[in-house]
C-alpha cells in the first residue's frame, strides 16, 4: 500500500527540540517508516492507553533507546502525532 504522511504541529515542535543525534536517528528510521510503518525493524506496536484516549488505534515505532513516534492510520494516510520517550504514552 502507498501511504501519505501528515505530521501534527506537536510532532514538529518536539522533533525540532531533539538533539542532532536524535534527529539523525529519526531520519534514518524514516527511510523504513515511509515504505512501511509496520516494518519489523521499527518494532511497531499498539498503545492501548492512547488508543482509548483518542478512540482510534494508536501505534508506536521505536526510533532508538527510549525514543518513540506515535501515529494512527486513516485509510492510506499516516498521521504522526507525537515523538518522545515513553512519557508520551501517558494522557
């Protein structure tokens, strides 16, 4: 499936506050993510607490260590909503 990607303002705000090394890790992970957000290398998994909060299935991908990106799908559109540590799972 060919996906279209949209990022929230919150995502970009937090992305730009990352260190240079973290930004580079995100860019490298993006190569796999843009091809398939469910690529096994990304460790994509469902986040139940956020799914309940947003009332839609929310997924997380592992960028490095404790750095995660959370997103959801609407048909062929992938919406990235947040980036950060596991703390982003708490609402």
